[in-house]
């Protein structure tokens, strides 16, 4: 990711811009330059009052020196190009990214003292500043700094500012480059154990129907012969029809589907910050997405508003028709900027889910009243297996134990076929993942205070 920049010596061709440039140059006088100018003026006044010619010459020297430095600095035509590289450009929350800056002197003159300053949002750390003593004609300098954020989001870096100063430190001019880059901080991802929540070892189903298995000899759709194809798969009837070698298509295994449902309602998941219930749910959804993609599933991210990522395609899922890394990056970019919604219910998500067979359904839910719990219970009818991680935002904000309402909602979901797990404050997702597998295989909730570390208390 490289950002170019225009030369730092942009001129002022018109008279108005020339006057504006002069005012800007005089405004760039440093404290030392202003002190010299004031001292020269005071000496000139004293020389006039006292009639001292030598003192007048000293005053003129003090006053003229900063003005001459400002004019020379303004007339000096440095042509400097800047670039920025992020490594990497997408990082999980709490990890560092390195920013490398490069300054190229494309003019025929060597530069004087240069001071670099990059604009950085305060959440990424202090604003970096660098001093370059001298850059020869055609030379380059490289400096780097690190940024880190505990809060996910998209943060602009830049534009890069270049300060020019004279050797005496009398005047400073600032030039800003126009380009900037964006650092994407995605949610933290937890490595999950390879359990079989859906009853399948991988994302490729074994008991699915194949269209070719139900087709007769005349219904087979052949394709052109490719180098390396087995000659025993040549379809001679189609070869005679098209005049070129045609082979039978191989049966393509269909990937199992997985929908990750994230509840973003502001009333259901209260609080903000890295340790809030909402951030835990976002991080849990990100971990589940990455885990299921790695296991070969076609995955879709769905929110309570009914919005899905990667979007509306032939089936709305990603991972089968495109690279898993691209699909994961797209969904991670969405989770990096996702925020609380204004929705009051989960009905929009249910309307999307009931349109077809969704396969495995993983839900990260907040507080559920009786009506919303009934909506979630109906979602189970359109999925092959369903696992819900339910957070009690009151317990997260107040540090209390599970409320009786939460236990009632979990029981209601389990009776409708869900594998429902309560999420205590600061719970480990990996432990809850194992608890969900234990609950599915034993057809009942894990005992309180058992072997799992994600239980309450």
C-alpha cells in the first residue's frame, strides 16, 4: 500500500497567491525569528532616540536576518516525494502494524533540515515525528513507526506533513501531501477446537444428492477434454456430436453451509469498549467465521437487521465460489466497523433464514424477551443444526451472576432444538465451544461447575 505525494514546492503563480504565500511565510517565523525581529525593531528605535548609528546597524541586522531566511526558504524549490507502506494493512485488535515512510528528493538540490510528521488518530498512539538532517539530490530516506489499537475500526493515516526550516531556525514552512492510507483493525479471533457441532467432520457433506446420480445417460452434461483427463471418461456420443473430445463431468462435492448470526441490537447488548458484551459477541462471530471457513464450509454473516455479508449472490454464501481468504477478509472488514443497530427485534433475520435450508446456524445473541426468544426458536426449523451463545448484558455491565430470565430463555431454546449456551462475563470462547459440543452430544446442558471453564460462577 503505497501513497504518492505531489512535490512539496507547490508555487503561487498569481499575484494574489504570491501575496498569500508571503503572508504564510512570515507567519511561519519561529519563536527565535520573531525574537530577532522584535530585538532588531527595539534596537532601531533606541538608536533613533539615542542617536547611536552603530546600534542602528545592529538593529537592522537583527531585523533583516529572519526576513532573509524566510525569503530564501520560500524561494528554495525542493521537490520531495513521499510514500507510505503499511505492514500489514489489516490487523487484529491489540496487535501492532508497522508504518514505513519514504522520502525521495527528486530535485537537483540537496535539502536542508526536514521534519516529518504523520497524522495519526489518537487511538493509535502519539503522532510520530522525525528529523532528517540532509537529503542529497536524488537521495532517499526511510523511517518507520508502529501503531496499535485495542479498538476495532478503520483509521486513516495521513496526510504526511513536511516541515522545511532554514539553518538558523528562524522560519518553518509546512507542506502537506494529499494521499493517505487506511488501517483496518479487525476483531480478535480465538482459535477454536475442532468439534463436530453439525455432526459432520468437515464442510463437505456425504449424504447429499447429486444431480448426475439421478441423470440418465442422455442427461449427462459433458465438457471439453483437458490435458490429463482420464480417457475412460470420454463421452463418445457427445464427441461425435460436437466433433471434438468430450468427457463426463466429475461429481463436485457440495459444501455444507453455515450461517453466523450476530445480534447487534443496542438494547440487547449494552456497553462499549474492549471488555463489553457487544465486543465479545463481535469477536465470537469473527472466530466462528474463520473457523468454519477453514473447515471448508460455505459461510455467510447475518445480522439482526437482515443484512448479510458477502451479499446477495446466487445463494448468498461465500467460500465455495471464491477463495476463503477473500471471503474472510470481506466479512472481517464488515465486523471491523459494525456497530449497534436501532432494531428492536430479530424478525428481519428470521425472514432471511426462512427462505431456504441454511445448514448449520451459529448465533451470538444478547438479551431475549419472550417474544424474541420465540422468534429465535422458529429459526431452528430452517437449519440442520443450531447453536446459540446467549449473553446477559446486565450481568456483563454489573458483574452479577446469571439472571433467572436467562435460564428461562436457554431452556426455551433447548426445547425447540437449539444447543444453547449461556455466556458469563469474560468467558473463554474455546471453552464454551467445547461445552456446546458436550451439550449437543449429551442432549442436555453441561453441569454447573463441571469441567468447562466457561460456566457461571
